[in-house]
C-alpha cells in the first residue's frame, strides 16, 4: 500500500506566498515526472494560518521515498524552497485500508 510523507513548515514572510507556491509547483512537477516511486505531490495550506503548509507526497513505498531523500539530486530539487519556508518536521504514514466510492453504471 502507499506511503504518505507529510513535511510540515512555515513561510518566512507572507509576501512570499505566491512565489513559494509557484516554486513548489515547479519543483513538484520535476520530482513527480523524474523520480521513481513517487505517485503524487500536494501542497496543503492551513485554512486559518496563512504561513503554515504541509507538503504531502504519496510514494509506492517508504523505501522509494528514502532512496530519493538520500540521493544527491534531492537537495538540488528542493533546496530552492528553503529561501521561502522552514520545515518543521516530517511524518510518514502508510495506508491501513482504503474505501472508494463505487462507480455508477448510469454515469451519476
């Protein structure tokens, strides 16, 4: 089952919000399209604290994430975001189970 990596962090300055989000999107597209084992990347913003974000990435397994984390390219890919935000911790979760809405044959 999938591995979810959550990186918690905060912006240094609120006026960097747009450039940080654009930078994250660019980095994320590069990582997702060039890194083995990653399924998707998301940037989640706290609805009550505009400085607070979670970078959520979904990986095939924890080993795939750890391999990327140790690779020299990792710092090159994500280092550019450090000028805008400071990480405050990482949590790793795995799927215990998943329920999905059944597809309707009537198109609803």
